[in-house]
C-alpha cells in the first residue's frame, strides 16, 4: 500500500470514503471486492480513532441482553462466526469466566439463564456452549479470584483481536484490490451544486498542501467526527444530520494477574459489567463509560478513571496488591453512539444508522467493531443506490482476509507481542507508517505491552530511519512525541 496522492487528485472515483477506522476500512475492502473504484482518506493515521481504543473483543454482546437488544446479539454472534472464518489469524476464541458472588446485583441463576439465551441466539455458533463452574473449579482455574462469598462462575467463550491491526489488514486488502488509500489527509470541505457533491477538498498533513478528490458518492465514516464531517455540506436540514451521544471508555494495563482466561464481572461499586483480559504480557482492564463532550482527538484517562478500575481489580483479586504506580499504561476512546433518550451511558444503544444527506453523501453513525463487516455491506449496497446501478453481490463473508505479516526474519525486538525488525521495515515500506507511534501503537501493538516504553521505541526509530533515511528528522520528532505521550498515559504524570 503506497501513499499515492497524485492518483487521488487525478482520478474520478465511484466512492470516496472519509475515515480510515474499521468502518472505512471495511467499506473500502467490500467496495473494492465488488469492483468499484475506491478512494479513502484518513485525517491522522489509519485506526488512530476509536478503532485502536476498543476492548479488542469480537463479541456477541452478552450484556445487551439486559437491554433486550436480541436482534443485535443474534447479528453480532453471526458476524463473530464469519470473522473467525475469514480471519482466523486475527480473531481468536478466548475463554471467559463470569464469577458471581453473594450480593451481586445479578445472581448466578439469572446469569445462567442469560447465557442459555446467549447460546440460543447464537444458534449454537458460540465457540463452545457455556458451562457452570463450582466455586472450587472457578478458583482452580483462576486462583487469584476472591474466594469469599463466591457462588460459582459461568465458563463461556467470546473472541479477541488486535483492533488496530485488523483494521490495517482490511485497508491493505482493499489497496491490494485497487483502492487508493492515504493517511494524514483530512477532508476540510466539499464542493457541491444543488446538494450534489462533486469533490472533497483534502489537506495533506505531511506537507503536500491541499487538493481535491472527485467521486460520484461520498461515504462519511468519520466515527466520533461524523457530525463534523456531515456539517461540512451546507445547508443542513434538521433530521438529515447524524446525531451522536458519545461516551468515553478507559482501559488500564497492569502486570499479568490472570492465567489464561478473560474475566467478565459485575463491578462491586456500581454493578456495571467490566472486563479483565489477558493482553500480550499484561492484563487489560476496562472499561469506563461516561458522557463525553470534548474534542475526540484529545481523550485520555484521568485519575478518577484509573482509581475506579483499580478499585474493582483489587476487590476481585484481593491479593494482587496493585496500585496506581503499577499501571503500565492507559488508553481511552470515544464510543460514537447514536443519540437516544437513555441517560445512562452504559444503557445507550450500540445499533447503527446510515443517513443520506443531499444527493450523494452517506454517513454511518453508531455501531460496534464486531458488526463492521455487515455495516460495510449495508453501506456499499446503499451507495449503489446513489450510483444508480444494481448492487453487485457482497463477497466479504466468504473471502479470506490475507495474513499480511512478513515471514519472520532477522532481529527480534520484542517477545510478547513477538515483533521483528522486518515488521517495522514492512510498516514503513508497505503500510504507510510514518511516525514511531504509527509503528508502536497501530502496526505492531508494542505500545500496549511492557515493551511499550522509550527503550523499545528508540530501537524502532533506528530501524525506521534505516528504512527511510530521508525522513530521519520527522522520525526523530515523532520519537520525542511518542515518549511524551507514553509519560502522559501513566498515572501521576
Ligand atoms: C472503550 C471502547 C471499547 C470498545 N470495545 C468494543 C469491543 O470490545 N468490541 C466491539 O465490537 N466494539 C467495541 N467498541 C466500539 C468500536 O470500537 C467502534 O464501534 C469502532 O471502532 C468504530 O469505528 P469507526 O471506523 O466508526 O470509527 P473510528 O475508528 O474513530 O474511525 C473514524 C476515522 O475517521 C477519521 N476522520 C475523522 N474526520 C475526518 C476527516 N475530516 N477527514 C479524514 N478522516 C477523518 C478519524 O481520524 C478516524 O480515524 C468500543 C469502543 C470504545 C470507545
């Protein structure tokens, strides 16, 4: 995948996709597989928005049963099965324990009932049916759990993935099929006549200035920025602008405290469902869910978020002895949820909607990572309506996503995740990584591990500079920025 801005400026595309998160990437791959001429631009790095800041689960959404979102659960479990089939190297089953204690808001019998419904709605496509574990078996499986008042646990499966990497793989496949994609290119305006957009104006943040991209249909897949991008096309008619009620979600990374299972549990402070997940050589804990009104580009964990999550971990794993100084790093993201009347952030719908503005702008609002493939299919079908032709059949449910990782060779720079110098070289040469953060956070996953600190980042910067000596200045500056951000994302800084 090469950054070819003249191909963007010179072509006339069927679709211009705005946003290189998982929805944009999924739409680009779907449309390219159907033979459409596709362009995609991303204002920052690919997957730098919500699509690298999720809990990294491809899940049926057990907790949505409480909101009676049965259709969403059925849809999600169906999509989870498809993603396991087309990308088994990325979407892996993860065993979970759901421990239940005396006094929890949802008793064990209710959780079992819910899990039975979860299996049924999945039409038994869950990686394995759930089982009930006795307290003794629960503690034998995860010995660090609090034994006091433990009633037992439910053992079940969902799937885990690397959200940023999976997104980049979708983009790489789209590009291999002919899509022209570029990161660090922001859409700043549209040129339109009578509600029909002819071109989008794009600013290249790596220095090539401003240019226009012409297309017949425009897809606004800007996630938390979807309202802002839709608003670039005046005049707005009430009702045809997407409306969000975004919420912030925080995760913290701790030293490993579990064996091999994810733990899904009822928070002791407010009864919300929380996750403790194995992640690289760490434990990932999440997530908070609070209203967010600021700039989506400036979201981070604050002290209260970290203390809330740590308190939950300590009450479930009383002997872990973890404090804020043990936190390896934190990350935060914005859920671009549809606006609803529900005031409680955790109860807001994870459904999506596709809105048309003017003649030829489609915007996607809401949704979740798990259902990206289906949402992309619906968006491309809708885009055919704008193009005025019958939709070619969607092929994404049956077409494998290639494994783009290079054959491992040469120097190994980290063990868990296992990363080689060749991964960094490929990121620079084939995957449009231009900063240390692009490589650490979104190509290799190093940023969310014990290898995420300055020592490995400096090593990565040296390999990048060898691969692209002409960019030495930019890479050096990006190393400094990465190290500052690493410090900011640790509590107490
Ligand atoms: C804390 C948290 C946990 C979550 N956990 C899960 C989970 O476990 N499983 C699950 O299924 N879902 C989960 N989700 C939801 C999931 O992450 C999102 O639904 C999904 O990532 C949204 O993808 P997107 O492509 O719409 O948005 P994004 O990934 O944000 O992509 C939009 C992109 O558009 C770009 N953009 C914006 N404006 C412009 C412009 N003017 N020009 C060019 N580009 C622009 C942005 O830079 C951004 O990269 C979670 C979300 C959060 C916040």
